[in-house]
C-alpha cells in the first residue's frame, strides 16, 4: 500500500472531514488514489465532477504520483 | 497583476493596472454578490481558494489570452473569505489597441476562470447553505 | 446617468452608478486616448459634441439595449474638450443578473454610440490635425 | 426662397466657416436644404457622409422643415 497526503477544498473538505487527510492506495497512479478515495468516502461519487491536482496542475488519471508531490481534491469550481 | 485577497477589491486599481498608453480600449468585468439565488435570500457567501494553484491557473489563462488577442495590459483580482451582497467577488480588466479585442479577451478570461480556477463559493441562506455547483442537481442542504 | 462633460471622467463613479444589488455582473468599457494613430504621435485630441442631440441619441441606445437585455443599471459618460494620451474619453457601464448579457449589452451600447451619437474628435499631431473619419480616405491635413 | 439657420459641428464648422450660418434654399425639405448647402459649400460633398438633424433627431430627406426647427449638420461621427 502507498500512503498519500491529500488536501481537500470546498465540499470535499466537508466530506473528508478536514483540510488534509492521509489516504492509503494500492497503486501510485491518480486513478488508484481516486479508487481508494471513492471507497473510503462514497459521497465523493455523488459530486458533479472531481479532479485531482498534482503539484498545482490538473492531473491525468494515468499520471503517477511521487513522494513529496502536493495532491489536492478539486470538486466543481465556482469562482467569480 | 494576479491577486487572491481577503480584502475588498479596489476596482479602480485593477483598471489602472491594466491600462496602457498604447491602448485605446479597456474592458472590465466586475462580478458582484447577488442578494438572491434560486429565489432565496443570500445572507452571505464564503469564498475559498486553493491559492497557489489558482494563481497558476489564472496565469495560464492570461498566457492563452495573450496569444489570441493583443493584450497591452491586464489585471485579475479575486476576493476570498466572507462576502455580503453587493460586494465585488472578482474584477478582470484588459487593455487592447481596439475595443472588440478588449471585450473578447475579457470575456474569455472570466469564462475560463469560472470553469478552471480552483475557487469555490458556498451560499449561506437564512435556513441553510450550499457549495455552488457541487452536485448534479441544485439542492440546498438545510 | 448620461453625462457629456469637460471634466475628467470618474470611472469608479460610472461603475457605482451602474451597479445594482440584484446584479451579479457589471461590464465596463473605457475608451482612452492612444498616444499614436496611423503611425504618428498624437499630441492631443479635441472632442466636440452636439450636446442636446448626443444625450437624446444615447438615451435611445439605452432604451434599445433595455429591451434586448435585462439591464439592472447603466451609466454612460463622455468627455469633451482637450484630451491628452492616456485620458479617458468615454466610459460605459451596465449591470445585469448574469455576465453574458453584461458583455453583450455594453458592447452594443459602445458600438452604437460610435456610429450614431453626434460627437466628433480631431487628432492633433505635431505637424497637422485631422477630423477623424470625416473623409472617405484617411488623409492628414498639414 | 426660404431661410434656414443651420448649426455646424466638427469638420462642417470649418467648411462653413462658423458654428451657425444662415442658408437660403428654394424649398422646405431636408433635400432642398442639402442642395443649397452643397452648392454654396462644395467641400461638403467630399465628406464620407453628411446627415441633417432636425430638432435633435436624424431627419429623412423628405422631411419638411418648419419655422423654429433646430437644424444641424452631422458629419461622420467619431465619438468614443
């Protein structure tokens, strides 16, 4: 298992119950992390969308996360 | 100038920052908090940003706009924290030699900001609150 | 507010006049004097208006815009007299519930103002002057 | 002959040589006035356009001008 520290914003902060959580995932891709998140917090699947950002940029599902990367959950944005 | 700030936005300063002596046109978009949404009274709004990424995403949008229109100056300022109806949430200003480009570039920047930049708002009503656009159907959590 | 004035335009006041608590969007166009035209340095511009008719024509444009877009507030201010590069010649602001309408209405107003409202400008260069658009071909009278 | 008092703006002020001039025309329509103006000030025909306003509104060529009407020459506008 791999351990990731994940920042949460907006409604994901409410769903995860905090600004930053530690998540265990079976693999190192964004998709692996997403699966682990959805399993632990099923309410995430009810969102209109959920992007995962790595190092301040939107990440593809196939991207691999490395140690020290900054990971963040991006629920539907609503700025402006 | 890209600014994410808890302080009230000075629109005149945003305009001045975007202005240029070579420009004939400045277009400015100001987004303000409405006093109602879905027929309910908005008491206040809470804006939250993933600041480092938000600044980076706005920079990408400006870079894209600079390639599509002859921008001579620009400024984007977004407020976060607690906002009351009537307050300015965002101000975007661009200057270009001619006016058509200023309208197009400013609209592109605010349209793209609204779909790409990690900023979120929660509307607080008298009887509940809601993170805007979070769910497929609009529903107010009471 | 429709204003034809010899005094510098206060853009913030134009925006404030156009703003509304029910609006989510304000679009503002600011037309400024460029420091060059046709490759020549502009020393100053002289703006002249047929004031009573100009106010009436602007009012017609606002009336038309009000029928096409849900304007919640608006303001148009045009400067006349002698203007130096960088100074504001015209400011148009409109507020609407949503942003797309604010861009469209503001652009309609300034586009129509430029073809219908009896205001004229003369560019003064170092070696001559020219009433803009007066003749079919651009020529500088020296 | 009919006598009209005409306001001039922009380049027409330069062509007529003043802010307000008195023009004699053979008829009372805007077209009649235009003919008289073009004859007296041929430079007007070199303009990109020339509208005539009556009482602060653009007037049709067939419109009749009455005593007391405010008449103005509107060369190509260039506000903004």
